[in-house]
C-alpha cells in the first residue's frame, strides 16, 4: 500500500459539526425562494480549523505534500481519505446503557472535516474517490479526529 502524503490528528474539540447541522434553510423575503446558508456551527468549525492550520497546531509535513504535488502535478490526482473520529463516551453511548449507541454516525461528520481540510490544502475534495470513516470512544470528554490522505491506486481498493 502507498504511504500517506498527509497525516495528522486534531484533539480537544468541544464538538464536531454533523452533516445534519451544516446548512440552514432560509427564505429570501423578496423572492420567496428558499436557499441554504452555512450554519453558525459550520462557520465556527471552519474558523477553528483555519486557525489550527495557520498556527501550526495541526502539524503535518507540508514539504512532503508539496513534494508529492510537485512530482504529481496532474490536478486530477485521486485520493483515499481516511478519517477516524473519537467521540466522548457521553455522546457515544445512549444514556440508557453503556452498550446502546447514540445516533452519532461517523459519516455525519465526514463532510465538514473533509471540506475544511481539503480547502486549506487547496485540493478539490471531488478527487477523494474513497473515504473511509470509523468511530471510537474517546478516553476523555473531548472530540478528536485523525486524518490520512493517501494517493489512490488500484492497490488500495
């Protein structure tokens, strides 16, 4: 399997933005047409991600990514996007028992994370052909995630 061209973790987040909460239906009062606008939660999450990238708190090997993109200048490169999300036990499990799971599908969180990361990297997320998402129980009260971006090849099918 080809090695990652990008890999990093983000931790100690108070929450993540679910796909269900990314956009808010809004009525244009003049035209009476409905449109979707970014939710405050999505705007806040993307702002946090931008600040983490800009401050260097999201540590990834930018030289490795730049070298890969330089050696593979085709803008149509394809990627395997691997995401692991750690959810606090209080949100992971139902309040009824420690075996019943809450409705926190890891797939609900993929889009906001993928959009924020790929936008920062300047890579169109339409080239993420395979997205692998998994969830685990966090050992503390914080949400965390880990991302790996791997060049897509027939070997990693």
